[in-house]
C-alpha cells in the first residue's frame, strides 16, 4: 500500500511555512512515512517500529555532542524515516557530530527554520495516511467484489483479462505454458505492438511462483494455477508505478481464472475458447488490421506459413442426437472441438480452432508448401478415419473457404465456409464428399439449405402440382420424362436416345407433358423454374 513520502511531507502546506532545509540524507527523501511521532526524550528509539518521522525541538540532542551523535545513530538503527528539528533561540543548530552520523548513514535530517505547530503537521500527514489506507481497503473490496461476480457469472478468460486491464490501468496478457497468448487486453497501444514477437520475448522471462517484476523488459507477472499445477501466467508489460496495487489485482485475477479453469475442467477449453474468440472476430469482420490479425494468430500458436485457409466442420447429429439441454449442448460442442483438435494433431497440421456453436467448429489452417487442398483433404480424411474407428461418432461435413495469403483475408472467409458446411450437411448422402467448396454445392446446395422454407415448398408445389396429381393417378412415367428432358437440357435428339423412344412417339409424349403442366417446355424460363422445382421436390426423397 503506498504511503506518503518524506518529500511529499516536506512539500505539504503545514511544512512549507516552516521553511524546511535538508541537512543530511537528501537522496533518501522518497522513503515512505508510516507515521509521525513528536518526541523530545532521549530514549524514544525503544518505542519505534520503523517508518516513523520524528518531530523535535532538539531537546534530545542538547548537551554532549557524542550523545547527540549516538541519538541519531539509534534512530537509524530503529528504522526511522527521518528527523525534523525546529531551530530557534534555545537550539540554533544541529550538532556537527550528529550531522556527521546522519550524512555517513544517509539518514534524512531536516531543519525547520521557522516555528510551526507540530500538531498541524501530524494531523495533515496522519489524515493523508488514513485516507490512503481507506482508499486501499476500498479498492481491495471493489477488486474482490468484481472478480467474485465474474466467477459467479462463469466469465471466460477474455472477459476476466479485460476487467483486469481496466482495474490495473495497464495492458494485460494471459499466456499458457507454451507462451501462446490465451487472452489479452491492450490499453493505450495497438494490439500488434503489444503482441509483437510475443513467444520470443516471453521466453526471456522465466516463470516464477510469486507475483513480481522480472525479465529484461521489466514485466510484472503472476502465475495462474494452483501450486504444482501451473498452467499459465498473467503479464503486464509496462507495470504502473503502484506495483503493490497492481500485484493485488493480478493475484485476484489469477484466482478467478483458476476457478474458471476448474469449472471448465482443464486448460484445453480455455485455450480453444481464446482461439475461437479470435476466429469469431475474424468471421464477423471486427478485426480490420492485417498486422493485428497476424500478431494475434502468432500469439495463439499459428505459424507464419501462408497460404492460410479457413474451414468449418459441422456435425450432422443422427436422429434423436440433438438436445435442448444447454449443458448437454455445451458438452457436445466441447467434444466436437476436441475431436477436430485431435484430427489436427494426428494429421500434424498447424491450425487454430474454436467452437462456433453446438455443432460447428471453425478452423484456420496454415498450409504452407503443402497447399490448401492437400491440407484440407488430410484433415477431412483424418476425421473420416476417426469415425471408421469409432462408429458411434456423428458424421461431419467440411465447408472450405478460399485460400489467402493473410490471416485477415482467410479468416473473413469463415462465414462463407460456415454456409458451405451447412449446405453440405443438408445434401443427400449420395452427393457427400470429404469436403466442399462453394463450387461443389451450387444450386443443389442452395435448394438443400432452403428446402424447409414454406415459400420454397409453395413454389415447387405450384410448378409441379398438376404433374404430380397426374403421376399419382396414371403412373405413366411423365414425371421421369420431365427429369430426363431437363437433364439433357431440352435436347430432343439426346432425349430420344436416353429414353429409348422414337422421335414421333417422343414428340407426342412431350406435347402431352406440356398440356399437363400448362407451360411450353421450349421456353428457357419454364425449364429453369421446373428444374428448380424438381430439385426441391426430390431433395427430401
């Protein structure tokens, strides 16, 4: 807890009027004053406990100079902060022998050249000390209440770190034992600068079991995790001058993070929560600076190996596999993240990943010379191999974005990859493949995605209702003929071949089909509308 310094006391209103003159110990005026004591007795040193500032009119130093020198020496030994002596007619100067001891031992001795009321000095200093103590206690109370509230709310690591930075008034970084940034809050500086070459800089700062300032850059660090089970640390790169208060905030934050980790059950969840938060920000366009995106990706453990490719793995739960229970949904999302992370490790792919929801995982791959298609294919094959080994695993669909040279550009494609994965999930099993790009799903994908929309269903019914009624009552193959006609793009010669009909017989059938539908089949708009309607009709079948 910060206390007023001797320099601050000398600058106070009560002392300025006394015209203080520093006679010894000028280099020790920044020592803290724990209390102010007025004494004129020689034996006062037995009553001191350290940090006191003594006020005197010099009675204890009158007489023999050797006694005066011994008195000053005893004050130093007792840990006093300094001695203020009021000079006057009866005591006009501090004995030379006493000053010699004070100067040799760098003990502040200050002469007050004008009379002053000691009671005003003590009142003013004590008031400042008590106010500082109260403010410190009040701040400690607010810190305790805030972190207790965050723990009860189940706040994530990022929220706790942001609150820590706000309370500390400094940028704060949470890193794991591998020196990867789990969460950070940059105050008054760009994130790219804060996280620049983070792993290299962090490795120069050894882990310690206590909160304190360490390392070549003067970082203040605080370990996170119970003894023998440390899993990370909080770092303040530029600690504030009030390091005692800052240490208190960091230690309380470390406790809140450990509580969160215990609730989460292990460090894995926190790490991928941080990675998922970053990927979500990229997908939503909340990160706009290329340098910041690159620095954050490096800090999270993604190597600088372009090109990068974003993809989304979407689980396809079996019948009855979904749950409205939020706890069950959380566990399912966690299992999916763990599953994809294990696939990444098995395939030895450099990636970061995190949950996008109960059934989706976002992934950002650094593909390097391997290339985007090869890396994605390897991950997809590994996910498939998992299900071969464990048939109880849910099937997954993989939607892939466009490879890019920067993390920012690749990450912006996550929403696109999410859409492709959703469409791929809706496709019939016959059309499934290891992974999908937008070019793979096209119109079939759009129809699969929108098949449950009542407006789409109404459109399909309006186009096909008359034909479907006819098919239900006659079963003469007119619906199949329409499929064949559309499949060959309206080419009647090709249609005659694939349908095994003569041209006259085919023309007669097509004319009948037109009467049933009430449209001209050689009209391009009609063929397009009927083709889409058939896709909608066939999709659930």
